C-alpha cells in the first residue's frame, strides 16, 4: 500500500524529499540545488508518497501558490524503481484535492515535453507554445479544479 502525506518544510521527511528530487530531477541534468531557492520553499506546500510496507519515501511534489486562484505544481518526482506503478497519478490527484480544499481553482505547471502525455491523461491541457528553461523544453499546462 502507498499513501500520500503532507510534508513539513525542514522535517526529516522534507530532507528525504530533497534527496529524491535531487536523484530524479537534478542529477540526470547535471544540476544542483540553489540555496536561495530552498529558502523560498518555506512558503510552499510539500507532498510526499510513502510505501507503507517499508516506510520509504518514493515520490513527491511541491505546490507553490501564484495568486488567490492559481497554484503551481512543481518538482514532481517518482523513484525510478517505482515509476509506472500509478504513484505519479496518485500524487497529482492528492495535490489537486489539497489545492481545492484550501481554495484554489486552477492548477498550472511547466511540463517537460517528455511528460506532457502523463499530464494530459490526468486532465491537464496545453496552455503555451514550447519554451526553454536552462536548456530543457517545457509546455505550460493547466487544469481547472
Ligand atoms: C513523470 C512521472 C512523475 C510519472 O509518474 P509515474 O508514477 O511513473 O506515472 P503513473 O504510473 O502514475 O502513470 C499514470 C498514467 O500516465 C502514463 N504515463 C506515465 N508517464 C508517462 C509519460 N512520460 N508520457 C505519457 N504517459 C505517461 C502511464 O502509462 C499511466 O497511464 P494509464 O493510467 O493509462 O495506465 C515519473 O515517471 C517521474 O518522476 N519521471 C521522472 C521525473 C519527471 O520527468 N518529472 C516531471 C517533471 S515535469
């Protein structure tokens, strides 16, 4: 069984989340965390996915408020050995329920080209042309809650 949980900024689970994000999202691109960016993360919501049988953190994401209506999903990562098991889907659905509960009406995100299909399956629509950030191609995607 797996479950999604809210992760407190600065907690030991948060540190596990940083390690996972580094391994899945940054290391493959040869990137490092920026300290200034991590301070900003105190203002964001952090969500993790736990494997109940081992207690291990196997996925996570960030929700970053943009304005009163819009919240942005960022840094979605699922451990390599658990990709394709429905965990990314569970994480996004959980993030949607959290965002809705606290009053947001729209979720946005910048999806790497390779995962646009994943978000489309979850009801997101493409909302921009292709754009480049740090050498990676993204498309802005949006879903009304
Ligand atoms: C992209 C990612 C978050 C998806 O999570 P996941 O747990 O592997 O995906 P799920 O098993 O929940 O997949 C849900 C559905 O989306 C599909 N899907 C998964 N990845 C996909 C992709 N890259 N493109 C198209 N469809 C995809 C699955 O086949 C599944 O379809 P189904 O419901 O018809 O069976 C995960 O693979 C990951 O962390 N990848 C590396 C990091 C990354 O690219 N993050 C996104 C940054 S924008």
